[in-house]
C-alpha cells in the first residue's frame, strides 16, 4: 500500500513537473494574445501547438533562454541537427547508459545468480520481448532478429517517454523518424524472406501461387502489400504519438482561449492529467505494437512453405 | 476540431526531412550495434543459460523423483516378500513343532503302553511263581502237619495241642 502511494505521488509530481513548461509556454501565448485581438486567439493556439509538435532548430528552455542548433549541409543535403535529433541522441545516451550498466552486471554474473534492481527490471522487459514477441511470432531462428526487436522497442519507448518530460520533444511524433524505423523493419523483413525462400521462392511469393494469367493483377497487389506494412507501421506510431500531444495541448489551450480560471481548474487540468497518464500507457503500447508487428512481419516473411500455404487458404 | 483542422492544413507534420531521416538511421544503427554487443548479447546469453539451467534442474529433479519412486517400489516389494517369507517360516515352524509334539507324545504313549504291558507280564510271572512256591509250601506244610498229627495222634491233648500249634504256626506263617 505504501508503495502504491509512493508510486502515485511519484506520478503526481511528474504530472506537475510536466505542467510547468506548459504553463510557461502559455505565458508566452498570453503575451502574444494580449498584443493582438481576441479573435486571433485560436490561430495563435494552433501555432503554439504546432510549435510544440514540429521539429525545430531551436532548443527552447523557456525561462532560461534558448539556443539555435548548428546547420550542417553536406553535398547539397541539409543534415542539420534539429531538436528531434538532439532528443534522439539523449534517448540513445540514456539507453546506452542503462543497458551498458545492465549488460556489465550480466557479464560479471554467474548463471546461478539472480539479477537485482535495474538488471532485474530490464530483464523482465528483455524476457518479455524475447518470449512473447520474438519467439511466439518468428518461431525458429528468432535469435537472429532479437537484437533488432529489442533495440527498436527500447528506442521507441525511450523516445515516447522523452516526449512526456519537461523540455522534451517526441521524436516519434515526427513522421521522418517513424518512417526510418519502419524502413528498417521492411528491409529486415525482405532479407528474412529472401533468406528463407531464396530468390526464386521470393519471386514466386509475389505471384501468390495463382495462375500466370492473373499475374498482371496479383504482382502489383503483392508489391503494394509489401509496402503497406511499413507504411502502416510509420503512420500508426506517428499518428498515435502526435495525437496524444495535440490533445493535451488543446486541452490546456482551451482555458486560454476561453480566458477562464474555472475552465482551467475543472476541464483543462484534470483532463490533461488524464490524457497524460493515458500517454504514458500509449508510450509503452506503441513501442510494443511496433515491435510486435515487426516481429509478426518477419515471422510471416520467413515462415516455411507449409505455413504459407495454410495462411493463403 | 477547428484547431486540429488548422494544424493539418498548415502542413509541416508530413514534411519530409532528409537530414532527420539520415540522423535517425545513423543513431539507430549505432545504438543497435552498441547495445547488441554490450547489452543484448550478455543479457540474452544469461537468460538462455538460466533457462537451460532451470530445464536441466527440472530434468534432474524428475529423474531423481523417478529413481526414488523406483527405489520405494523395490523396497515395498522386498518388504512384502520378506513378510511373506517370515509368514511362511513361522507357519512351517509351527507345523514342524506340531508334528514333533504329536510324534513325541505318540512315542511316549507307545512306550508307556509297552512298559505297562511288560510290567503286567512281570507281575503275572511273579504271581505265578509265588503261587507255585506257595503251593509247594502248602504241600510241605500239609505234609508236615499230617506228620505232626500222626505223631500227636497218640493222645487227645497232644492232638489238640498239635492242632493248636499247627494253627498257630499256620497263622504265624501266614503272617
């Protein structure tokens, strides 16, 4: 019971910590709104929300100031470091720190020893991905894809969670990031398919085993089918992460648009806290779903002929 | 609703950004490679090893249980057999004892009967011998008495005295 209370108070303090930058961000809005006229409030709110969600080259630490990230252009390509890149590096650093420590602990541990603390927590995660995601979806030879699935899970999870902390940004609410991750899954899926069926089997699979006269229809459908999978992955993660943030920010801005403390107290704050808690859940859920579907696609692609036949009929 | 409509219309959400794609790919691949070497390898290895350990422990426990059960079964069988053996031995012993007893008793009976018979025989013989002796004695006595009677026949007193003395003698002799 004590523990539950401690957890609850931990969440509450985190929620308050989250709300601070919102309030501070809104502070800027009130200034902006007071300069213009009431009728433009909504547009301003939309701009502010977009500002929070979109990628930018400016790192904002609002009451303490901000700085602009350097722009890098190589060979005509703009590979400037943006806020989402910085967040991604931060997430990577946290992951490397946590899992470096855990990995070190495992190296020095004997097989009969039980893990404790952080190692134990991470082991539960790894074991879950290993057994319930990789092994049950890919089956034989799942070990080969395990590092990718584990990495993609913790990477997306960390990016999702970093979107929920003060001054954080959700890199996974940027379609470029989710697209890149989905493309990784796509390539791994295709390689797995090629490896288990060979080039001939892979090309045969594109015809879906139909009569040659139907190939003119079947091949385009199957090729489109190949690309819908990563597309679905991309949009699912991107839309889920974006939507949650837009909802939270919109709820907060209701009170500023209506300029009412009552609305703020009874609508904006409670509802945004609720959505925030939901977002914590969604952060885990979406990381899990991305990993799960990746494993499923890899499993489907590398399934043996018998399974393919069963699936086709 | 209006706000979200404005957001979608204003664009930006779906803008491609090659730089971000590049950095995402680079970051992800580096994280993947480092974690694979330093985290997933040891962790998954440890998990697999533990899994194997647990499986082998279970297997060993199972074999031990089976062995124990077999030993128990064997023990029970041995015990049952020992019980049966003991029963058999006791029964046999009892039978033997019974037989021995009846034998001894029978023998004793026979012996006793024989002894009684021989004793009877002996007594009979003794009796016969004694009777013969008595007969001879009585004949002698009678002859002696007759002699005395004949001698004392000379006078009555003497006769009387003779008869009396004879009777006395006889009674004395009897006694």
